[in-house]
């Protein structure tokens, strides 16, 4: 009789691997007495509980946590986001190459790891997750809509596009292509998608991967999200991995869930449900009308990740430090030139900073000094930020607000230089710039799966935003000792754009005042807000028994000399500028 005990893991077929536990290791008498031969608990028929099929493995497992699939050259891996993920032979032929294994050495969130210690995940697992979701989606379309005539080649190419879409990322995620390359090679239009095409070509040629030239070109088009050339493939296939129509693709499904999981953010997004509630209508992927609010929720979750994680002010400060360090080492290490050669790009990973630190080459002193500042947490300092109103977008531009203009507004004894100041123009949105991405999505009803239509946001909720992009100016200081001078100069410059008709300034309060402390990159509530101190000291609650009571705390209502100093540190300089004096003795 077959032993159905869930406590025993048997070897698969002729494998020499031994069982994890022998039957003699357990007393199964109680368990056997309550089960019949079909593995059903001996309870009344109406309340029978079936044992989980996962108790008895369907495939063999080795000690690395990788399972052997049922088919030849297949493997299952256990992913924390998607569970058991099947890797077929086509995927494995690309994964088991130096070009793909390079992704293990690229942090998914780049410098955010310095702020969120849990963000240790890499481009490697994200790429596998994206491939898995791409395969799940296209195979579902094939099974539920046979009229689409999806071929095995279509499935293969879509899965490989998801797998290889991030091959071209450089060190520290988007720092490389958004910050470093534009400064290292002025005028360059290079993107990591172009890098992915280059590395894919190199991967296929270097490892003799069985992909035809037509399939390779199709995979490249899928990565770019647009049909190039004379491809006769279905248009909806180009929206699975990189959706230019409404930015709703499996890449986003994976990184939103994976990033939330690793940085510790709670999210209610269920991308598996969204995939199951989609179908192809008129060569476009459409969603069930009940999912419209969930889609808004997904876009807002993405916005929150950008707001709270990807553009975290400390993370951005470290981004600029890494960029400066790479630029200082570029002439010695040849970092920027690696984008023109797959062989050189193969060895360009996050480890580049360790290579710089280990190197004995002369000329790397400046780069090493910056990296040491990162190691010792002596970071560039966040100074201030300003949310730009829509009506001022035309005036507050990079031409009018930059390091040169800020330095021109410095005080007589500030001694600021342009290289002391970093100005950042930041845009956070719902993935489609200032447009509502849901306006580009079509839906279908429960009663009619053949007709698609748009759903106006007014039909969804009155709380859906009317604007879908915020524009922010941020200022950083490379020298911590010049934070106050940079802050005052920036406020003076901004007051010129916020002068009312009567000559008064309507400049919004500083984002760092009254919590501002020049010793820290970010405001710290542990350094008690100055205005709050003053109000607590001078305005005890009536009766002497409330929360702010001096009597209950046993304090005198008169200010000590130190408190008098702290309560007088704010001095008006005019034009909406406040002097944030250092409170250290």
C-alpha cells in the first residue's frame, strides 16, 4: 500500500537522494488511525477535510532550494512574491549565462538600500518574476481566447523579453543612465533599454542560444514596447512587458509587489487578480470594469513608492555622491565607455565602487574620498524643496533655477561656489506624466466580453485626483558647513518668483522650517521644533494641570539662559528668508 504520510519526503524516480525523514522517526499511529487509504480525515462526510497535495512533492528538490520540473530541462524555484516559478529550457538557456548572472550584482533599488536596509533584492529575481508573469498572462490568453491564435513562438519570445528586459541596467539602477551618463557623455541619448538590446545580442552570440534572428528582433521590440520593422505579430503582445499605451505591464506588476515587500510597505495590490480579470479585445488588453478602482490603487501605490522610497531625500543625496564618485574615476576606470561594448559592460556592476576603493591607481583620490564619506555617513545635505504650482511651471524652469542663479543670491560673506549647490527638478506622477493613465485603459462588462469602453474618473470616485503629476524643486549642498548659506540663497531666489503685486512676498514656508537643523540631512523630531519649544515654554495650559503644564512638570515659567538663546534663533532677513541659526554652543 502506498504510504500517504505527509511527513515523509520520498526520492523521485531513480534519484540517489535519500528521504528527509525515515518512517521510524515519527510515531504515526495516531495519524494512521484517523485516515483512510484515500488520505481523507475520518470525520463525518459533510465535514471532510482533504489533505493538501503539497505534502507529497511532485518533483525532486536539491539542497539549493531549486526543484526539478516534471519535463526535461525544467526547474522550479521558490520566489517570495510569486511562489513556485517554473523555468523552462528556453529561460534556463538565458539564465545560465554570465550576461544574465550579472544581474545578481545589481541592486534593484540602487542607493535606496542605504536608507532601507531590507531592499537587498536584485535585478536578477525581478527579471525572473517579470518573465513568470509574462508567461502566465500570455498562456492565459492562449487558453481562454483560442481565436487569438497565439503561437508557441509568441509565448517563448514574450517570456524571454520579460526575462531580459533589464539586462542593460548599469550600477545602482537608474543612477547610471539618468545621472551618470548624461554628465559623463554630454548629449548622449543612451538608455538602459538600448543596453538591454546590446547585452541580449551578446548573450545569444556568446552562448549559442537557440533563438532565430526573427525571434531575436521580436524580443527586442517587446523590450522597447513598440513594433519596429515589418512584424506581423499581434499588437497586444507589445503591451505585456513594456506598455507604452497606459504603462500597465508585468514589469510594473512585479516591481511594485517586490519593492513593497522588501522595503516593508504594506500593499493591498493583487496583480494576479488583475491578470485574471483581463482579456484581449480589438487587439488591446482590456480589464473587467470592476477592476477600475484597483487600477487607480496600483498607480497610486507606484506614486507612493516614488515619493517615499525611490526619491527619498537621503537616497537622492547618496545618488549624487555616487555619481560624483563615478565621474571622478571615469577617466581612470573607463566607466562610461563600457556602454559601447558588451564585453566591457558585462563586468560593470555595483561592485565598481569596491574596485575604486581597492585600486592603487593614481588619480582616484577624489573618488575614494567621496566613497569614504558615504561609508562614514558624512553625506551631502538636503537643504530645501518647493512644490511648484501649476501656474508657475512656465517660470520655474532649469533655465531660471539652477546653481548659478542660487549662488548669485548669496550673502556677502557666504563664499558659495556653483559646485557647492545641487538643484534637482523632480516629477512624481502616475506613470504617464501629467495624464490620467486610466484614460488609456479600456474595460469590458460582465455581460459582454466583446465590446470595450473607457470609464471616466467621475464614474469611479469623487476623490480621484484632478492632477496626476507633481513638480518639485529640491536643493542639496555638497558641503555640510554651507547648508545655511545655500538655504538662504535659494529662498532669496525663490522670493523673486513669488512677489505679489503689492511688493510683498507670498513664498510658501520652507519645507525644513521650523524643524530645520543644518547638522542633519533630514529634519529630526528628536531635535525639538523651535516654535513648539517656545509655545510650550510661554503658554502653559489653564489651571496648571494640562499636557503643557509647567506646574505638573515641575518647571519654572521663566526661561533659562539656554532656552532664551534657543527661542530667539529665528531672525527675519526679509524677502521671506528666515535665518536658521545654529543652536550648538
